[in-house]
C-alpha cells in the first residue's frame, strides 16, 4: 500500500506540474507529518497557531500576478501534508483517504507553481486546475 500511495502521489505532483506548463524535470520534496509537526511549522512560518492540512514552501519568488512556471532551476520547493488531517477530511468529505491526500499534494504543488486562493478569481482558477489534474488522475469528485 505504501508503495502504491507513493507512486500515486508522485504521479499527481508531476501531472500538476505538467498540466500547468512546468518542466518534466521539476522536483518537489513531499513530507508527510502528524498534526503536532504541521502545527509547529504553521506557527513558525505563517504565524498561525493551529494545525492545517497542507503547507507549501516555494523556493522561487513570486514576481508576477499570473502563476509563473519559468523557474531558474528544477527544484520547486517543499510540500508538507498532515496525515491525520487528511484522514479526517476524507471522512468529512465522504471519499477515500487516498483521494484526499492526493488532492492535498496537487493543491500544494499548485501553490509552488504560483497559484493561490486569496480572492475569488484566483480561487476559481486554482480550483479549476485542481479539478483538471484530479480528473486526469481519475480521482474526480
């Protein structure tokens, strides 16, 4: 199961990059953690004193309004996912743990590529890209 999930996560991240116009050579670090660790990271790096489901740490600076996939090197950044939070959300949303954790990996990848959900227009654009990637993976809602 672990190897299958790892392969699924790898495919999801690379599909998200590819469908956003990124390089096939792009690299992402993915770390799966517990709620305590993601809480610490959220507090330290975002100033938010609670756990969250996913954090992304881009290595490239955002310099434009539009998502920027023209990177100086192939390392995009780090994604950290809370496994307990993914399990809880899978139950809450009525789908599998695998679908939820893959969705969080796609969401984190898109953040690394410059997508965000700060306003309604950006949120719609990001959600559409998430749905496109999840559909290609066969994991649509």
